[in-house]
């Protein structure tokens, strides 16, 4: 089965790093001195950069760190810490210490950096009652409307201190059960959907004191107030996108999930913004302060929590901040989707929207002494993991966005043990951010003629266009997320399908992208 890409690279093979060993058409492994199993799902057309392989080998040094740390702690009373497995998804590429597209399984240890700063960065996908024929003629007006809503003061999301605290402590369900919900675009079904159509509806915590400033940002008033944080997209590869169902691959699953060809859908990719950075900093500060005297810091700078009594208080503080940030991220995606709904309704008339799924990328899951960390990877559970919910017959929805302007895919997971029931969270970068500025302006101009990108700056405004310095900065930023910076989505999705990780349900093509 072939899946579309911006260009047809079906017969192109990529040069393989000599350290990788291909086991079959879809799977590779990475031999290493620690004998930690490393599985990579990627066919011969998916580029795997050597710098990312270097980074994986650096991460594997954590196997030694865990052994040395346990020996250096007097009377260590926890389970023996081990790095047990690594899985790399097809979008695997270099990160900042740990590659994006990495799944790490440990025993007896928790690695905050294997989740990173953008805690619970993830995807939200909604299907609307509108069709592409209804929306396409309104794109000019919709572009102006969305720019106003997202960037020119139109986004006014009022929350009371009680609602802010409920969101941070009890997630989106807690927010929707606390006080009024007067937000434009909100529907009664949202309260039900946030319970059974999200992979992680809530991360209950005992406190939200780490973010007391945000809770009381109304100046101590008990009334609702607005702020500049909630409902903002963020930077990098985050976006809110208007798409339509271009092709159905699995008619039964698509029907069950409310998708039909021509239906307009909303896709949101965002995370925890500054809250995630603060939570991760909390963990690293504690780990540095409690690092055993005389034990050298790891060369890779990855600092683990051992799951023992000695670290319990520090872990608790981190886990509360971690849960707060994760809950905020899910709420932020919800409000981004409401903003998109409001823009559509204002320009296209009365409409309805229903959540298909909300899936996290950067989280960890602990069962007893075993911890699975995902960084830039999404859960792809099968029937067993989804029992009792609306996806029990189909497997977990897996949302895989393409590069800006390219197709995205919705798949259904198989709970493949070889990937620790994980899949990729996108196409993955082909070119590092710093190298994208060398791309030709002609390519960018051609892309902008064919595709709509809504940013705070309106590049069509003659007043703005005369500012060469402003335009140069805008173009430089846009090049970092341009299509040529990313891998082609076709081989990535083919790898998931042929590798038994997830099967395509529908192809989604973009109409318009909102970028921060």
C-alpha cells in the first residue's frame, strides 16, 4: 500500500548509517556495548541521520549511570535500576540530548529528561459537520478571522482562579466540572468526550502550588479573567490546522469515528508552554542538589531519579508539577480547538464539532517498578489496551501529521510489543533548524503561493511588505518549518503499516495552518 507525499520517493533508498543493522524491510537495530535492545521501525526510504544515532549511543550510557548511582547511595532500598529497552520511531531525529522519536523503558528509575520540557505536548483531532465545499470558498475571510482570533486580541478565554486550579490539579474534566463554561465554541459533548476520547484525560495531583502565580493572575479576584498564556499555540512545530478528509483507507473504522471523505477536521499540536519548562527545571534542580558527593556527573548529563525512599519527597514535588503541566497542555489544546471552531462558525455558519482523539507525545507511564518514557512518540495501543471504550474494536487512534502543506494521517494502533505500543508523532525533521535558513527564497515563495499560513504577521499587507527587516525575520522563521525541512510522510506511514505498528484509517489534507 502506498501513501502520498509531497513528492514521490517510493523507489528511493536512503544511505544507511553503518552502525545500524537492518533486520528486514521495516526493522533495524543498533548494536551497543551495553547490550540494551534497540529497535528502529523505518523502511529503506526513511532517512536516519548519523547525528541522531550518535545521540542514541550517548543516551545508552545511562545504563552505566544507573548502576553507578545505585552503588553510590548508602543503603539503596529500591529495586535495582536498569535501562531495559529503547525503541526509535520512523520520525526519529536529533534532539537536545535525547532524540525526538525515542521510547525508553527502565526499571527502578525515572528519567525526567526522557520526557523533556514540553510535557504532554500532543495532538487533538476533531471532526466537524462542515464539508470542504462549504469551507474552501471562505478561506480568504477565514484567514483574516483566525489572525484576529489568535493574534490580534480576539482570543479572550476567561477563567476564574478556581477553574485554573481545577485544570492544573484535575485536568480538563476538572475544569469542565468547575463553574460556568461560557467560552465561544464550547459544546455539551465536550465534557463527555474528555473522559473517553483522550489517552490521558487527567493527571490528578495533590497541589498546584508550583503555579500559584498563574492561578491568581487575576490579582486575587474570584471572578473570571483573561491572560496571554492559555489558548496560545507556542512556537517551533506547534500549529492549529484546518484539514479535510481526502481519502478513507479503512471505511469501517472511519465510519465508527465519524469521518467521511470531504469532511472538514481540526488538528491542533501544542504542549505545556512555560509550565513544562518550569516542571522539568524543578526535577533537574532537585537531582543536582541530591547527587551523591564524589560521584561524577554523567557525561551525557542525563540525571535519573531512583525509585527509592531517599528520593520520594523530591519525586513527589516533581510529579505534582509534572501533572500540573500535563493537565495544562490538554486544556490548552482544548481552547485552541475552541478558537478554531469559533472562526469556522463565524465565517461558515452554524456547525458542530466532535473530538476524535487527544493523544500525548511527551509523557511517562509507570507500572510498579517499570517506567515507559516517550519523547516525541505517541501511544499506539491495540484492542487490549483500549478495552471498554469507543476504540475497543479498532485500536487506539494514532495521529501522524505531515510537514506544513503535506498530508497528515489518522491510523489505528495494534499495541505492537516491539515498539512498546508506540508510534511516531509526525514525519520528523530531515534538516536541523539552524540549517533551514540556507534554503532558497524561490522555494519559499512557491510554497506560499500554493498554501495559506496564518501567522501574527500578514505578509500580504503592503505596509508590512515594505519592512525588509521584518520580512526577513518572518521568512527565516517560516523556513524552519517549511516542507523541505521534514521527512516525507509517505514512507513514514508505510513503515508503520508494514511493520505492524498501526494501520491507516484516513488521509487528511490541509486547507490552512495557523502558526505562532
